[in-house]
C-alpha cells in the first residue's frame, strides 16, 4: 500500500507535467505575415471573327478601311485587381485568311478615355487556303502595372493595308490574359 | 487578406483537431464518464455527482495531413513554398477536426432493483472539415499550371455544430454475463453549419477547335451551405450581452432541437474476459430556427467576350458587352440565399472492445453480498469509428489498465488512427475518499512539441463517486 501511495503522486505529477509543460518549438509564427497566395490565372478576353462585310459602313455600304470596337472590362476595377494584381501577360493572336496585311492597335483606356497603354503591330498577309498566324505577347511588369489598374476599357482597332488582291477572307482574333496576383 | 489567412492557419493548426475518440475513458468502469461512452458499461459504483462544470472537460484536435511545423519550420524561411508543398501533398480525404465537451451537470444513482440511472447536461462542439484540395489549389496557384485539369468543388465538405445535450441513461444488468444500457438525449442546438454533397467542376481547356485560346467551363456547379444560428448573430447589430443572452436561450431549447439515443452492452464471456460495444448519438437535429442557406449552382461556359464591330447598336448606343456578359453569367450561375429548414444527423459513433483481466482482486468476505470477480490488470483492444460525410473514420487502440489500489488506477493506451501511428495515451484516476479526480491525455509524445503533433486530446474532471460498503 505504501508503494501505491508512493506511486500515486509521481504518476499524477508526471501526467500533469507533460500536459502543462507542453510546448510549441522549432517554429516561427511570425512567418504568417509573409504568407501570400500567388495564383496565376489564365483568362480569356476578347474573341472575334471578321469578314469583308464587317469593313462596310452599315448605313451606306461603303468600304471602311478602319474598324474598331470598345469593350469595357469592368473586372479591372475590382478590388482584387486594384489591390493585388502584380503582373499581366497579354497574348493576342490573329489568323488571317485575307490576302491583305492589317495594322492592329489595341489600347487600354481609363474611364475618361485617356490612353493608359497601347500596342500596335502588323498582321501578316494571309491566304484563304493558307492562313497566316500573327502572335503578339505584351508583358506588363510590376513597375508598370498601374496602367492596367487605371484602365477600364479595351479598344481594338484594325486597319486594312490595301493591295491589288481582292479583299475577301476572314480574320480571326484570339486573346487572353495571364493575371498574376499576390494576395 | 494576410491577417485573415494567418488567423485561419492558426485556427486550423492549433485548434482544429481528431476528435471524438475517447479511448482512455472507454471501459474504465470506475468512472461515470464510461457510461457516456457505453451506457451498457459494467459500472461498479452506486452513485455519483459531478462537480458542476468540472466533472468533465474534453478537448481533442486533429489534422490528418499537416502540422504547424510543416508550415512554420523556423529553419526554412520560405513559408509560401511550404504552404504550396502542403497543399499539393494533402489529399481531398485529409481532414481537420475539433471536438470539445464540457459537462455542466452529471449525476447518477443505483435504484433498488439494481439498475443504474445516470443523467446530466453537457455542452458539445464538433467541427469537421475535409481539406478542399482543388479549390485550395485554384486559389493558391491559379489555373495556369492546370489547363485541361478540372478543379472539383465536391472537395468542399465540412460540418460544424455547437449544442447542449440533456441526457438520461439506464444501465441494467440482465444476468451475470450481460449488462445493457441505453441513453436518451435531447439536443438543444446553438449553431450549425453543414456543406456536404457539393458538386461541380471548373475547367480551362485549350481545345484547338474552340475560337479562343481557352474555353472556361463551370460544369454542374451545385454548392450549398446550410446554417442555423448564424444569420441572427451575423446580420444584426446585437451587443455582446444580447448575443450572450441569445446563445443561453438556445442552450435551453430556445433554438433548434433534436433527439438521439445511445445503446451499449457488456457481455462477459468469462469472469475475466469480456466484450463491450456501443453505438452513440443515433440522433437527428431539426434545423428550423434562424436558418439561412447559401446556394450557388448552374452551368456555364465561355470563350470570352465577342465584340461585333462596329461598336454601336442600332440605336447608336455603345453595346454594353460587359453588362451582357455579366447578365449571361448570372442567368446561368445562380447565387441565392434561402431560409429552408433542414435536418442533420449527428455523427454516429461506435465502440467495440475485447478485454481480458488477470491477477484477481480479493475483497473482504461478506456472506450478504455477491461479488463480481475483478482483476488488477486489464488488457484490451478497442475499435472506434465515427461517421463523417464521406466515410467512417476509425481508430484502433490497445491498452493496459492497472488498478493499483481502490484509490489509484492508470491506463496506458496505444492508438493507431489517421493522425499518428505512435499515439501513446495515459489516464490516471485517483480517489480521496469519495472525491475522484481523473486526467487523461492522448499522444503524449506530441506534448513535448505540439507543433510537430497532428493530434492532441485532453480529458480532465472531478466528481464524487459513492459506493455502498
């Protein structure tokens, strides 16, 4: 019995000690401040397919060498873009079935139509049987990212560079943005 | 964002825990708490009354796939690399649990016919969440590295509940071999959240047959989060005092209610060889008050926005492409908040054990009493299971239970479960006259550095236990 009494206190103390003196070590919880989510999101932007009919004035039917359209990208004004966007990589691709060259201009405008960023490149001449692909990648790094954050509209302008060939064909446009965030 | 993230990680890391297995208290027939684990336990006392609020406090936590050290190891400073590695390593079946019980009242007494009645009130919290693997990958890494790979929203599955349980149990010895018991329970719900059986996939495909670089698919999206007891606390500008009063009211059947039953039995194959088993919380909760359901469902696919050239509509207004796009998304992917009643099942548990005793105890001879042979030493194996949204989770324990004297008992257990293969636990129960104190802790090795432990469990309590001479 005395042995049991002798044992009782040490066992209880041992268990208490293990529980009460438990510790958390070898970790640095200050690292929570450095935790950041960094997703890279591929997002489809604009897509279209124009033919020679799209280069005619709707009212008069006259040939128009330049066509343009404006699309509001409202998500550029959202808080996750404004606060956490770090870089963007835009990719544009034209597939040209026209036997003409085109000049392409893509602009990003603010609410007040001020140009924040624009890019221009020529679309190579194609052929209805052998379409030619023109790719363009535009990278907006962290130092210039405000040009995108300040934008709300994307304008695509296509100008035909006429030649002696018949203006007939199809021009396909693909675009995407690789948005990199740091939340 | 970062403070929220830090809080979430700490919450999951420190508090979210395994849970409901109470292997150290199971088959400890000298403690009234064994009746909560098996109402058919072969208890050897004739009355008990717990010290209010102190007769049992239990908290257990578990994370089946990650611990604090994995994320915050101070020898490797790139915490984001560690977070990404953990997210990739964890699977959709890894889970985090937290279970807590606080006994408010506990008492019991033996009737003249030999049956033992026990009753009480305890507060219980049970949280369980599977790791939402695909949504976590999407949020952490985005879709760029996962083209043509679906992000599956069925990975989102979690439940949580806080309630007060009022219970009354009866334990009856049928004959020398068999003891059975049952416990009726009334649940008074304080809070509930449940989001299970979700479905839906998000995929970004680079199919060359589509008109743009990518086509995004949201397929068969059907996500539902049911809550009760949340909306009123979240939406109204209640003061802390008002919220506290509201929570207290819910504890006394002022909110959602439910009912359940525990069943259990002990069968003595021989004087020193027995099998025991119980099924706990076969119960249902009717969530009817303060209910809010959040739904997100539908199908949608898109290649992007398609401008028409020129940029004016027939009425000379600019075409609002973005608004049209948003309208189309809203028509196809619906976001609703409803107030529909729902029912939830309690996480049913079962225990099964086989126990062998040796070194028989000798009691003072009294011809007026019949004695049940008891042993100083008990060894046994115990299987525990708890029903979770996708499957049963199991734990297998082997134990050695030693009664050193009428006043000191200790039990050492070794448990294999989803959290650890080296979980050694210890229970010590001691008595000073009628006053009993016990403490039980699992995964003792983990206490030396909780950061490296994936589970921890502690049970502690004090009460008065009466035994007729």
